[in-house]
C-alpha cells in the first residue's frame, strides 16, 4: 500500500507486485479491483510481454518496479543483475505511457541508514512527470522530509515503523503538513 505525500488526506492505494509473470495473473489482479500491478522482472527480462500488457490494459494500470544497485536494474528477487541502466529503463517505459515508478535501492533496503535521496532527486529531475515512490533505507522522519523535498511523491516505510523509529502519530502529522 502506498501513502501519498501532498494529497488532501492520506490516501491508501493498493498495488500488487512480486512475481507477476502471466497475463492471466494481471487479469486476476485487475479483477480484484486493485489499483496497480507492479511489474519489475518481467519488464526487464521480457519487455515485449510487458509492452503487450500495457497495450491491452493501459499504462495507468501499472507501476514500473525498478529495483536497483548502483543504478543498474536487479531482477529475480534481487538475485540477478541485469545490464539495464535505470534512466534509460524508465525513459523507455515512459515513452509507452508509464507514469508510476516504484524504485528500491537494494543497497539501502532494511538497513535504516537513510534512503538514496540523491538518486531519487536525479530521477525526478530527469523525469519530472513520473509519480515516484521511493523505497529503501527510510530510518526517521527527517528522511521523509528529505524525500519530499527531493520531489518524491510517496515512500515505502517498513523497518523504521517496526522498530519504533517512526510513530504513526508522527506520520499522521507529516502527512497533514504536506497537504497545506
């Protein structure tokens, strides 16, 4: 689920991702009235399949998953490094109408060392029209302020909540402050 910065209320949008490999899976996900299908490895390993899905269901149904290490796309649950560089990857799918990107810097994920704010700012600078969800490394509220200032539209927060580094009350206050 994605909590979006800067909207009148905290809006919860459900996306489904992780191992989506077939058209039938996409059809089932859409039939469940889930907002977005997040596609990562298929988009990198079989772009012709993803292109067909975009043509069939429309680009607004998808969120492009971009798991990266040193700005190179990682696939298959982060076990395989592709030869695809992040910026051309995003550009190629934006040409097909994709506007939602979920980017995880896997070197930061789960480490609570801060997100790759400079990377996300670089993405937003090159692609100002992309709806960018930052993932990996959020450790405190300052990180969320930094991501918002870098232009990120949303962020994934996990371990920082589980380890009580960010409270739900602080998140509520942050979301309210970004809507004014």
